[in-house]
């Protein structure tokens, strides 16, 4: 057989597998669609009637409806067309801030047939956010005795978009004394560093003005900028040193507001201003900055607002200790939140028969139940087992073992 014939055979097999996969998913009641974020209300998502083989009169006569998880209904069924449409504008960054693949789930319920079809809708990203710095005016204090090649971490930009639409590169401009290096963090994030390319002379120039630019990979690209003012200081030959490179603490989610969770400590062998250490948060998410406070003098990290395990079970902070001469050390602080049984299971009847014949056989489907517990671990599992389902909350139609 020639190469062209083999390629044609492979294409036919691939097409056959795709058709079989689509048929398998439809048979098991699982539909998958995708839609870009920020689409107007009423935008087309998928042709549910066609994909499930339902006729339009069936949709009206059999009580077909869409039920979404949670309070907000993001999707609706258009009765005249059988299309799944958006029920409101969807912001991907608001819904899936920490998730790379954003998927919303709902159920299509055919009450006349007591059937449930699961629907997954992936919300794809658009480049609707530009990279931004938490502070657009940055200050670095560097001793004139610092040797060329020394590096100083800079504040990172943040872009809530994903993939190519997220932060891709940094650029530095403004002065021949400095260049830019970008290091890859443990999670693949980019960490800009200011590199001293030429020795400083305070008597020649006491200040240097630089511009740091962050760009994403959208088309067209979006950018954000921050200005850096470098102050040149006199000699300081000892940097602060933390007592440990990483601090780890576990706290229950009901720890009182105002509690000191952990205290970081750094020492500096210098005297006077060059030995006086101040602490600051160099890398912290917007959420964590509203929950934790770092005392710049003592290094104590206190709780500003109540913790909720269901909203966040772990936080990472990067703390910097800097002396009066501009030298510094950094340490990582990991705060793990342990769960408390602070949520009761919620049981809802998704659909139920209004009447049933007295001679109905055992195993007849009489109702669709849903149980959900926001807690994790044994407390959520016990609640789920008591209903005969998993603690995730999603289940198929429930059949009774006995009809009364």
C-alpha cells in the first residue's frame, strides 16, 4: 500500500474513533461545550436538543430544564431552539482565579422521563486584562560598595488571564548601570531581578531612574509599567540573615482574628542603621494581603480577618528582611489552614413524581436528590454516605428499593 493510502486509512480510523466517542458520551448523558468568557447574555453555547436527539415539542411537553450548581444560574435552555445559552455575562478570572482550566457544570433534567444529562462547559480565556504591578513606584536602596553582577529581586507583575494572554516578558530601560534578569520560579512564574552591570559611585550619582515594563502574549499585547528609583548608599558589609529559610505553620480555620500566627526573625551583624532590620512582604497575592499583616518591626504575622478552609487551605508568603544599608535576605512562609466542621450538609430535591401507582415495582425512580457539604475529610464523607452518595455532591437519579 502506498504512503497516501496509509494516510487516508489513518484519517478514516481517526474519524471513526471521533464518531464513536461522541456516541459514547451521548449514551452516558455527558455533553461538553466551550464558550469564551465575557460573552453577552443569551449567547449560544451548544445545540442540546440536537446532541441528545430531542425534538422541540419534547422539550416543551416533557418539562426539560437546566439546573446549575450553586446559587448563580450561568446557563439556560432556549425553548424555541433547544439551544443552551448563557444566562448572564461570565467572567473567567472571577470564577476560576486559581484554576488553569475553567469548567462549569450543570444538569439538563427531563422530568417527563426522569432523565438527567450532565453538561460541562469550559470557559475559555480572552485577553481582557493587562499585566499590572501592585505598586507603580518602586524604590531600591543599593550600597555604592556593591559589586557588579549583584542581583536584587523586583516586584512581580500580575495578569489574571491564562495561557498566552497572561504575563510573558519583562523589559528594563533607563540606565547603563543596570540590566534585567528573569528567573523561573518553582511554579513556572517569571521573577524579575535588577542586575548591577556597572559599579556605582554615590558622589557621581546619588539616584538612578529606571522603567520596568511587563507584557502579555495577546494580539495585540497589553503592557503595564512601574518606575524604579535606585538610591545609592554608603558601604554596608553585612546582610540580614533569617533564622530559617522557610517557616511552616498549621492553624485551624476558626483561629481568632488578631492572633499571631508566626514570627519571622532575621539578624544583622552591623550596627546603627545598617544593622536595623525591617520586614516586608515581597510576594503575596491580593487575597493573602487582605488576610495577613506583617509587622515591619517585630516580624510577627497576624490574622486580619477570619479564615475559611473552603475558600483557601494554604497560603504562601515571601518575606524580606532589609537593613538600613539596602542589603536583604528572604524567607518563605507557608500557612496551612485545617478544616473545621462548620458547614452542614445541604439536601435538595431536584425532581420528584407528584404521584405513583400503588403497584409500581421495587426500584422505580421516584425522585432526584442532591446532597452537598462544603467541608472536606471525614465530616463531609459521613454526610455523603448517609445519603448514599459521594461528598462531591453530584449523582445520578436515585431509585428506591421499596415503594410505599
